[in-house]
C-alpha cells in the first residue's frame, strides 16, 4: 500500500504498502481517440449500479476527481448529471494543506478552483471529504476551521503514509456517540490505509473501535491480501462508546497494484491488453485502460472480484482512487500530438501547476 508522496499530477497522494521491481512497458494497442473523462465517469456509474443492485444504499465516493463533476471540468460548467447521480460524495486530498508537502498551504489558485468544484458537489447534495496533510497543531486547527466553514468533513493526516491515527487532537474534532443515519451527518473522518503498525486484523479493528471517528476509510485487505471478515467490518462500524460509523473500503480503479490478490506474476512478461505502463513514482503500480471490459471484470462481476469481496465483507461503500487516471491518457495523446475526442489534452482542468 502506498506511502504518500507528491506527484506532478493533481492526484497528490496514493496509498502503497509493497514496492515491486520494474518491468517492460506494456505496448499501447492501436485505438482511435477516446473521451477518457467520459470513460471514467461511465466506470464509476457502472460500479454504483452494480453494487446497489446487490446492496441498496451502498456508498460510492470518488477521490481527486472533482473536475469530473462538470462536463468540461470547469467549475462553472454544466453538471455531469448522470455521474453526479451515481455518487454519494466526493473526496479531495490536500485542499488546504499538503498539496506540495507536509504542512505546506495549498497554492491559492489551486485551492480556489478546487473549492469551486467542491461547492458544486455540495449544491447537488453530495458530502465532501477533505484529507489535508499537516501535523503542526496550528495548521491542524486551521484545516478543521476551513473545512467546517464550508460544510466539508475534514481529516488532518499527520503522516503522508496514512499509517497512524493522529495523536492530535486526542479525540477528533466534533466527536460524539450519537447515532448517524447518513455520512452527511458526520463531523469527522479517519483515512488509514497502511496497517504495518498492527500485528493482525483483530488488533487493527480493536484500535479503530476505540476512536470516535464518524467515517473510516481503510483498505479492505489487511497487508494487501487478507480480506477483513464480515464480523470484523461489523465491529468497525460500532464505536466503543456506543455510536455507529460508516466504513468505506479503499479501491483503486485507475491503476493495478502488484500486491493485490488478483495480480498474476505472468503479467510482467506478458502484460494483458488492459495493462499500461508502470507508474514511475510508484514501482509496482500500473496504469490501466480502465474502459476495457477485461479490467472491469477484475473489479466486479465475479466472486473473486475486488468489489464483490468488498460487498461480501459488509463495507458501507467504496472510496475510489486513481479516478483522475484520465489525465495520464490525455497526456499521452498530447505527447503524440493527437487530440482526445473531448478536445482536451495534458493535465486538463486540474489546476496543477
């Protein structure tokens, strides 16, 4: 699971536990121009429809894909209604702190643009999760105030590795033990993916139960390959003080990870058609042609598929990562001098410097 680092893309922070070796770059199959943003929206919509057919009310929360909320990626553009109707909330890393490093304020132009997009989400009834990266107490408190003022649900991560429960504040801002009916009622959330500090799954569950976070985002597989049981997820959903919380399972849909149960060692020598190049910033993580049916079958539709195992374990929803993988393919088209069918290329509307 990924340790956190700062990338040139606006996907700022991506969780990693196990680093792998290098491999030859997978060849790109010849295909015509695509609208990669529409492809990603379609995948998220399909994930929501598939999950809710099995479990009505299942939550879908994409991370770092705010520009997908409008048709052209502009904060003032027309809302992508079908996509917005398929999700329950949105998540953004580094909105106020951590965009360029721990405790570093996010540049004002970037912050302004992302906030305008997040406001569009709020207008459509979506809840907004914000994970800032800061450990300085003054900045942690400021992050909380900025999020609270806008109606966002904030978390100040004290480690870029997302490997610990922050020591400050001792209890999360707005902590309580009252029942929650929807995540929109949450006062706070915890984003904890790297479980290396815990000896086993039960120790991890016990530690989280003692906290008073209203929403927990975590990996559905302990150390990358051991899935949590329905009983363990049920325990995570109850605070020790008596209240309930929502537990979301992390799920990467724009990259394949070579420490996941689905990974086949033979893919390094003979990559399947959906597998693209390795992420140079994250060895062992590979961009995928997420619009292809064979990749989507790894994600859902089979007993051993990632989403199916998440549903079987009883998670309340999914926290979708690498949603902005479309930027990778738009950039490739720009390098090749070819436009995408959406007429956009490069880093699009992310606001990344």
